[in-house]
C-alpha cells in the first residue's frame, strides 16, 4: 500500500513497482518507495545494490522498464531528462558533476538564475556560497578545486535552486572527520526546509542524520526501519555488513 | 555585468580596431588589395559561425559549408529571379537557418551522439555538392535561374540599396559591408555569450548532464546555437556570391568544410576573434604560396595544421592571451584587488 493510502497525504515522491533492466541485468526490482514532504531518508546497500540506478530513475537519467515514479502525485517516469530537475528534484552526485571550466560563482549562479530573477539570483548565489563556506572561493575555477571543496560547490549548486527534494549520493565520501561532522550538521539544517534522500556507506554518518533507513539489495527494498533496528537486523548484517546471523 | 568587465574590454578593443579599419583601410590600400581583403572578411564571417557553434556550443559541425553554400545559392537564384536584392539578401540568411533548424532538430531531438553529428553534417554537405553538381542541363533551373551544374551560376546581380535595384554595390561598398557585418556579427555574438542564454550555452558545453539536472533542456539550446550558426554561415554565403558574382558547387565540397575547421583550430577554439585571425592568416598564406611553384599549398596547409595541433593546441589567440596574462601578472604588484574578478567565462571569451 502507498503512503498516500495510509496517511491520506500525497507523498513528495513515490515509486510503484519500479523495474529497470539493462539487457539481462535486473537492476531495480519492484521498488516501492515513499517519502513524505521534508522527510530525511537514508538509503544503504552493498555495491551493486541499485542505489545509483535508483537515483538516476528519480532524476530522469534512466527510464524505468516498468512501474511509476510519482512526484507530488504526478507521474514523472516518462519525462524528458531535464524535467525532474525543473519540477524540483535536485541531486548531488557521487563524483561531483560540475561545470569544471566555469568559476564557483558561475556554477551556483547558473542554478539560482533558472528559478530566480537576475538580482535575486545574485543574492541567492552569494548566500548559498556563504552557507556552504565557499564564498571566498567564488572566483576559483571549479575544475582546479580539491575533491572536498568540489563536494561543497555541488551542494551549493543543488541548494541554490531551492528544490523541495534533494538527493545526496555519498555526500561524505572523501571528507575528513571534521568535514563529515560539518556535512551532517548541514544536512540536518537543510532538512528543515527540504526533503532529503541520502545514499551513504558510512554508518556512523547515517546515525548522525537518519531517522529512517531503507536497505536496498540486488535492486530490491529488503528493509525499512530506524537506524538502530536496521543495524541490529540479522539479514542486513549478513548482506550489507558481511556478518552472519547468530 | 561587472563580472564580465575584463571580457568586454577585449571585445571593445576588437570592435574599435574593426571600426578603425573600416574607416581608414580603404584610403590606404589599392583596389586590388581591397578586393582581396574583402574575401578574407567574407570568409571570416563563415569562420566565426563555426567558432561560435563549436567553441561555445560544443557542436563540431563538419558541414558548415552546407549552410554557406545554401546562402550563396539562395541569394543567386532569388536575385536572378527578383532583380532587387533586398528579399534575396534576407532569404540567404533565412533559408540556411531553416535548413539548420530542420537538420538540428533531427540530430538533437533524435539524441544522436557527437560522432553521428559529424557524420551527418559531412554527409549532408557532400549530398548537396553532388546534387548541385548534377544540375548541368538546361532543364535544371529555378524560375529564370539556371543552376549550371559544376559550372555554377555566373554573373550574379550584386546587392543594391534596399528597394532600389539600380543602385548596385561597388567593390569599396562591398568591403565596407563585409567588414561592417563582421563587426555586427562579432558584437552580437559577444553580447549573446555574455547574456543569460549564453551562460547556459557554455554550461551545456561544459557538462550537459549537470545542465539537465538543473532543469535546462540542452536540445533546445543546441538547436538555437546550430540554427544561428547556420544563419551566419548563410550570410557569409550571400556575401561570397556577391564578392565574385559567381557561385559553384565547390563551396559545398570537402575541402571547403575542412578549411573552416582549420581556421578555427589555428586561430583558437573558444574565442570569436580566433577564427577571424586563423581565417585571415591562412587565406593570406594560401595566396602567398599560390604565387610560387616550389611548394604545394595544400601540403603546406596540412603541415601547418599538424604543427598547430601538436605545438599550439589552444590556437593562436588563446595562446597569445595566456602569454599576455602571464606577462601582466609578472609586472603587476603583489596582492589582489577586490574589484578584479577574473572569471572563467570571461577568460573563455577573451578576444
């Protein structure tokens, strides 16, 4: 049953029996997923579990073989790749996807100006860069920045468009402990206004931010629960953490 | 925008040099040289069209000559039929633009990859070459204009003052018009690149997927760039047909298409002035080589291309720009002014 059916409220995003096949590979199997407005959900799973494919489906980069993706009740599963972004789904990819030849300012401004008038776009660019601590680097060419800085720039690019749903693919990857703590803090702050789906491997990081975790395995949702219960679940321990059930 | 001040300084300098040439050059060179310079300018308009779509739109079109040839033939056929050149001039821009829009729609909305883009545009050019080439018989004519097959269309009536067919353009007027239009095209494209749309166009060239994720539709922007490039190449074709009062299928040929790409590579990709510099330089060199018998001009041009790709891969204008920047940095005092905002796009647009 869908979340809408249970609560009577239309979820922000919902997938129904979502399937994707790449030739003989069944990358996503009957995924039913529902996220409420302003909810924060972590998605975990071993390599090849289908997490990245799931994000590509939500952002229109991959078309489902069957099933539906509903954003605020509207089917977006057959839309053109640029339309989910236009509707308000932002994504920070695992390897920062940026306009490398452009400056940090231009990267963020390009995001802000799509949804704002010129003066407002400038203000949004400045405040967003300030928010992620990258204002001092605004003139730097993005391709010359360190990996960690590029992560912040990409986050700023996503935030500047003010999307209701933000997908974060391993936001803490390659970050120092201090940066991880700062990222967790920022994610919780972002969650006050935006719904978030976070794919992450670092369980300590997940504990810092998550209230609910979805576990993907071989393209299927196998568990959905609080972080503590997920960590204690024998099946999750077996397939994800590599522990055998007692 | 203040952020693009540096970029606009170089643009203003280029435009000022162009205006000075427009005013003074006809007074200091003889008519023969002026006619020679005019063809350099006409071809520069063509070079800028590819420089724009390739360097800023990221679209490597092997068939820019197709739009150039269409512009020339459209002008020739329509002016022979109409007499007055006002409408033919406009048609020579509109017809190639529409053709580019149609071709671009199939390519971009059909989501064909870059490799197919090159193959399709090259094939279209060669099809047009063969098509026009096989129209030699007297039955091949549009209205009063025989297409002439390989012999082309001779004695094309020149441009006249709008609405007055008796007042034809002189060689001096042709120089003024060609340089004037080159300045207008350059300034217009610079303004476009600095605009909101221009930023998105460059962003799509940088990372199409990220642009898509932000909600921009790359297909629409690429189609716009490709169509505009086609229109400018058509304008160049019209000027070409006027320059020699003649057009033939060779302008659709492989050599013509390759030459435009060489101009852009030598002058510098990612700039608008680079293709102009490359075009003038290579054409001047070709003319000089043509005055002697020792070296074959195609061989020399091939060697120049190889040397540039290996030794000056960025092209002349960006390399000179980088050199000047380095020299400027050395002579500038330490510390950074808060007003100086060197940005990537500004660098990309220099010259």
